[in-house]
C-alpha cells in the first residue's frame, strides 16, 4: 500500500506538477488507500484542486477536514464508503460519482443532493430537478410537519418558566417522537426522512427555545418503531438490547427433578402450526419521492403502502439504513451507554458446575434481549427459534474482518432477525416485519454482477416463518431485495444446498418440502425464482438435512410423524415425489416403530446422523450408509436405523428442543427444559463408528459437559422456566449461541 507523500501527489497530478498549490487535477486511483492515508495537513496545501479521482481504493469514509475549497469533481467509485455526510465540506462540488460502494443506498443519494447545493451530476445522471425538489419542496413539507407536531403534542408540555433540565427532557422526547411520527415520500426513503426530520427539529428548537444547535447531522437518536417492515442501524439496534456482561466464577444448577420441568403450553408448542398466513403485495423502489407502484413478488420487495400503526404512526418500508462496521457501531456515547445499561434486564450471580468439577469449558459472554416485540423491555415471551453463523467470503465486501468472519451470527424469533457479533455482543443489524414470526434463517453466497460485467461474492440471508414467505436479504447492502411466496402455511425450516448456491429447500406446515432456485439478482436486484421440486410428506417436516456425501441426491427430514428420506435428483422427470424411505427406531417397549416426532436432526460427519425425540431421555446416533440401502428399489420403503450409540439426555417429553452438531470438532449440542446445554465430545468414538463393522456402543454416552443456566434477573425478579430451543456453535467451536423461550440470546465462548 502506497502512503501519500508530497512526491506522490506531484507525480500523480495531471499534468505532473512541481508545486502542490498548482495542482488542479489529481489521480489517486488504484493505490489501495485507506481513510487514514488521507492526511488533512497535506491535502490542505492543494488549494486549487478541482478534480480528484479516488476510485478503486479501500476508503470507508472521508476525514472531516480535507480542506479542498475549490473541488468541483470527485470520483469515489469502487470503495467501501459507509457515509456521505462528510462530503458537505466540499460546497462547490458539481460532479460526484460513488458507484459500487455496497453500503451506500438511495437514502445517501438524497443526503448528498441536500448537502451539496451546487451538485449537478450524481453517478453520471443529471439530478438538478430532483435535487431542487429535495432541497425545497421536501424541506418545506417536512418543516411544516415538524412544526405541526411540536404545536400539537409538545408546546403545552413546556411551562412558561422552564429549567435547563426540563428543556433537555422535552428536546429528547420531541426528537424521538418526531422522527417516529413524521413521514413523507416513499418508504424506501425512510432513513433519509428521519435524518432530515432530526436536522429540522434541532434547528426548530434552536430557533424557538434558544438551544445550542447540533451541527453534526450523522448521529441519530434511538428509534422505537413499530414498522411493518423495517431495519435498524447498529446504533439503534444496540439500544434495543437488554444486556449485562460479567465474568461469573461458578454456576448453580436448577435442582428440578427429572421430568418436572415446565412444559410448553399448548399455545406455545403449537405456535407454528396455528399460525395464519397473511401475504402482502409488494412494490418497486422508485428513484423519486412518488408513491410505490404494485409489482410482482420476484422483483425487489417493498410493501405496497404505509399503514397506520397502533398510535397513528406510519409504518415504513423494509429498506435498511446504510451498513456500519462493528468497530464503528460499538463506539457508543456516554449517554447511549447509560441508555443501554438502563435497558439491561439481565444480571448474573455465581453458580456451580453440575458435575462438581472445575470451571466449565465455556464461559458466558453476553445475554441479549434483542428480539422484543415493539422493542419492549418487558418482553420475556418471544420464542427464539433459529440461528446460523455467517459464512466467510474469499473476498469480503466489508472492510471489517470482524463483521465478515464466522463470529457473526444471524438469529431469528418473533418479528425480527438480528445479526450479532458474538465477541462484542453488538447487534450489527436488525430487520423487522411486524406481521411475521420468523422460524428459520439460512445463508448462501452468491456471485453477483455489480457493474461493467465485474463479479463479486456476497452473502445472502434467507428468512421465513409464519406467513409462508421467504425474505431474501443482501446483508452487505442492507437491503431486503425480494421475497418468494413459497407456501400457504407457515415454513418450519429452510436450508441451502452446499453445492448449488441458488438452491433453497423450504419445509412447511402444508406437509411439503419445496426446492427453489432463487436465481441471482442483477445490479438492479431483479431476479427470477422458480420451483424445481416438491417432496410430499405424511406429516409436518420440522428439521431437514442434506446427506453430505450425496447432497444433490438425498434429503433427510425429521417430521411430526417420523424420519423420512427423499430422492431429490433433478434429472428425474417427476417434480412431485413421495418419500423413498421411512426409518424405524427402538420404542420404549423394546420393539421398533416409525411413528414418533423427530424434532432434532443433523449430521455429525459424512455418515453419522444425530436425531432426537424417538423416545424421552436419549438422542440416537445412527449410520446413514448402513441404514439406507441405495440399491433398494421402490418408494416408501421401511428401513431400520442402524444405531451406533445413544446419548444420555433429559427425560422431558417436551418438543421442539432441537440439537446441532459441530462436525469439525465431533461435538453434539442440545438444550433442555431447565435452561441447560448438554455438550457431547464424540471424537473418541467416531473412528470406531466409521469402520464397516463398527459395533454399537452399548452404554449410553453421558454428556462431556453441561452448561447450566445462570440466575438471571429481569427488573429485580429472577427469570425462570427457561427452555433452550436451539444451540449452535460456529464451525471452529469458539462461540456457542443459545436461543431460549424467554427472548434471551445467550452467547458463550469456549475457554
């Protein structure tokens, strides 16, 4: 990487120059420059610079004091810019390009139109007419709405003689309220509208009450929104999280007797099955502040029109605010930190290890309450169902390795999806759909064409639940670009093919598993999804897993009525297929049965399957290759699972406490009805099981470790009746993410 020096500036001048103050055109493209390389002291000597090319670098923002008073043309294409507000320091700028900065959105375009009064060309387009509308009409209407909001709701709250503390309190409430309630233009511009509303509100208060004006337009107050479909920035999401981070020494076991754990009520256990489907129409994002128009569901997804919220507030669309790195989002101000701690609904007290041995092999890092309905701190009822770690990118779109590494996990439950940095506990992004209850999330990596036939890999998150609709989210661009109306009943789980990145399986309460090709979106996020296959089940599929050695040919599913296998090979003409095999397992009477709920299913390695719920008190490990005779002919065959071992587990008959595996470390994880996590290290057994004549392990294998739920207090009262719905580790078993029935996400780190 080349550091910027006087010599470099003189050499890259067009034409070459002998003095910095004589340079009018400067080309600094393709130098791998980062923000720290732009030295304000050196740039301040470029007093007559008019054209600057910074394209194809690694810039994430501009320093606030570059002092280029005569700059007219700026090229920032192909960088990693996260914010545009610093460009206001170039008031004479007439031409600006910043294409292929994946964090920047339509909202940022509108910000620069407002901030740069002389701007004529933006990304090669003449924006004179639109910019005048933004600066005048938009500002006039928003100012009128802000003033009316003050007069109607806040003017009478301020006494004739008021103290500075009263003014401060009113200001805080007003800024929060006005950003929530004042809306204008399409929902795709909701972030820009909030940004302008805050700016106008602060100017209004400064003029009316003589308050000091905040000249930094970037930071935003926490938005406590009830949006139909919305997203929150890392700063906003962090403030919605109840969290206390401590270092406990010992943990205490809940001494409930086996089987005495609190069972889920019928309404809880059947939450998914009773869910109603309420799909909505979508609309295409426009380039001007006009109402959205109806469109088909495989175009970029936007809700058709704003709706009235519970308090008369409009619900915005699903456009994300711009992305921010974890480093940046975790730098909270003192006020924000105090707010976050005030929201801290969780505290830990010392407890003991269940085995009475030394400290456990994993320590709790964070307990987060980030899926609350309406961001309520009192919500301890939202069930959290699914989490999955983000895959690594060979060439990540984001600058911060923290964000793109496997310590970033997507979690879902209730109306929201969260992206969490496991090390810091920071909620990096939050996505909401007020009418949805999310049950499952899955990642894939697509190679997308970004411009000029250039290709780049990006991670895409698929999420689905109660409404039977799959949401497709381009995380790096902070944009939910589409949806697939996959089923008319709720979707229990989704997963992507490991070999075909666009192939998505959706398992639904309509007793079908569908295979979709989600396509690859173009640079305008147009895409075409198609259904390739439908697998017919006899009961509701709860968990699905592709067979690692033949992931394009066989799929395994744990269902309400048993464990089934399907042939999914696409060279067959039959598009709707019955199951090919159903597996028998030992029952409580010593016989064999196919009829049982299988609510936990995963592969430990290429051959060993782990399944749960054939009978209370154990988890089975069995061989796929020895159980399923691929040479057998015909559909709907009944085959006996070749059991390799049983894992000792809770005696509860409570359903939907699922399991997971960490194949790289030979670990199995499963939570129970008392808030504990059972961990099994099976590395001493897998070699013996892999042999063709591997014998069954006679005795049940006990857990290597049990992580017990610590005593957590919410508003002074201890949280009890905690069920562990799901437990997932990252591929290297560094972090363990625990999802509960009480709206708490627990993150443990291996010691």
